[in-house]
């Protein structure tokens, strides 16, 4: 399904129905596909999601977490006694019919970093969201004091992370994509509680851990050293809460432009 963080354009959604086939989404009259189904989605159809924040749902592509290079496989097998927890689920796949059978759904993610995140996925109708009963993680950036620097200079980037939703977030954070030609020299947060994980591949996770309360704000500071001249773009995006979908993706990412002479 996913290889090295790239969509392979094969099956990446699961629909389970009592009918003989799955109904596709319709445009006239507008409606979702298979409304009676159990839905698990990693990719949202362009027909299924018609919102101003459409690009948040991948614009028809799999929603791969920012900076992830993991491999992901999904599979469905018929349940058999003493066969539900093999060392390798591939041994269960033999093209047998699954109609009317008890099923086991397999999700296998293989990470290539010391730490990574699962894909954002969930039930079909979670796409509509509910701001009062959901997490709304946002990130904003302070203006850079001097976006024009020389090789060897250190520049400070300051970000404010807020939960604007009505419920607490579980294990959220932000991931920073450091541009080529810059390296992280130091990171800190105003609370002193943020955990910073430098993956060594130009990605840095800023993890808040536990619960991030509704209305709470955390300020983080990243100090980058310029090593190569040129135009640089630093991208910072939120790591989703594990407990709730985010109905307002427009505030989930921010970029900074830096010129290194």
C-alpha cells in the first residue's frame, strides 16, 4: 500500500458490508459510498470530501504523515482457530473466499526511523468533524527578526502551538522539516516540558506527551545554523492527537522563508 512513505496507488481503504458489493460515492444526488459499511480510510476520495480544506484530506492521495518514510500493508483473512496471531500474516493469505466469514483485519506498519507516527485514519464520517467536541491543534510562527543571514549564522525560529478545540488532545506535537543547508543546534520550550527528537535526517519532533488541554498554548524555539547559501524554506506541521480528529486543518502547518548569503 505504502512504500518508503510514498503511495503505491493500490488499495488503501477498507469497506465491509453485508451486501454483495460496495456502493461507490455518487455526485448526483451527492452522497457517500456504502453508507451502511464499516469504513477505515487512509485515503479520501475527491468525491467523498467536498470542503474548503479539501487538500488536508490528501486531494485523493494517501494521508502520509509529514516526514514519514514508513512502509504500510493492509490485509484481510478469514478467521481460523489458533491462526489469528501468526508471526507473519502473509502466511494466511491464500485467495480463499471471505463472503459470510468471520474476518481478521491486518494493519502492518514498518518504520525506518527511531520514532514515527501512524497514518491519520478513521471512520468515514469523521471527515465532517465537530469543533466543539474535537481537538483543533494549530501552529503559528513569530516573524523572523532577520531572515537574511550568512553562512555560519544561527537563526531562531519561534512557534506557538495551541489547542483551539473543545477537548483535550492526546500525545500531540509538531514536526519540523529543516531545509537542506541548515542544521539544528539547540531547541527549547517555554514550559521546559517539551521532548525534542532529532532524527538526523532533517526532521525534528517536538513532543508534548500526555494530555494537551483545550485552550493550552506551548511555545517552542528552534535554533538553526546556516551551512550552505541559498533560499531556504522551513516547514512545521502539527502531529495529530491520538484521541480525536482535527476538523480545522487550515491551521496545521506554517512555513518560514530564510535567505542565506
